[in-house]
């Protein structure tokens, strides 16, 4: 009886841990026909830090997103400076066609379901292979990062599709004629405690425009 109780208790703790919002790091690689970039997402509570590296793994720039106040900072680590960016969600997302394909495949051990978002005016179709989990940061983060990349902008078309907590482990950006524009793949997911100092700009000087 005691053994059964311990097993049940262990399962309850596991479920409680899984239900908690993700905290840790997610590493990605983005490839285009002409370049390769690497990204590390560091997540804790309402904050997300995105560090970008070139193909030689040299740091290029970083972003800090705060989901509570919807702020977005662009950081130059080498020069120790930062600036604020408008993180407003575009009011006009018309022309976005959302398709739940029913296709799925396994990536990094997760079952990923395919959703496609098309926009004829932009000559773009983006496929998102979504994994269920405790990745509650991703949807609101994309709402703030609309101006940074089309993959964030198009993802906002999925708001209201009951996809909270999912994370795209593969994003394929193509023209409507299927010519590749870019591919972003998650290569590692590490769940661990994060020091909140990672999201501080203390000691950095503020500039009006770094872009």
C-alpha cells in the first residue's frame, strides 16, 4: 500500500511540474539560402531574452521581451548599449489564411502538428510544426515581436485557435510557389532555473536607435 501511495505521489509531482510555465533555454538554428544564424531563447516568468549569433557563433545582438508591459529592448552586447522598439501588434492582419493540415511528425521527441499560415499579398506561406507543452511564453512573445520577423507576425493569425502552451519546433517559410525563404529548427530544449539578472540592462547606456 505504501509503495502504491509513493508511486501516485510521484506521478502527481510530475504532473504539477509539467503544468508549470517553462523556465530555461531553447536553442535554434535558422537557415536561409544565403546564411545561417543561431538563437538562444532564455525564458523566466514574464521575460524572454533572445541572443542571436552568426554562422561562426559570434554574438551579434539580443532582444529582451517583457510580456507584462509588452516592452521590447534591442541590445548590443559588444558596445554595452540598448534601445527600445515598438512592440505593438499590427491592427491589420487581414489576408491571413490559416490551415490546420492534420499532418504531424515527431521532432525532439515531441509529436508536432502542422499549421500553415498563408498570405497571398506577401507571397508567403509559413508552416509551424507545433509541440504541446508548457510553453506559455511563445504566443504572447510573438505578439510583441511582430516587427522583427515574418514568422512572429504570421503566428499571430493563430491567436484564438486554442493553441496556448505550444511551441513550434520547426518553422518553414516559403513563397506560394514553394521556394524556400528560411527554416528555423529547435535543436535543444533545456529546462532549468534562470537568474533574473539575465534580463537586466544595468550598466548599459540607452540609445534612441540601434537598428
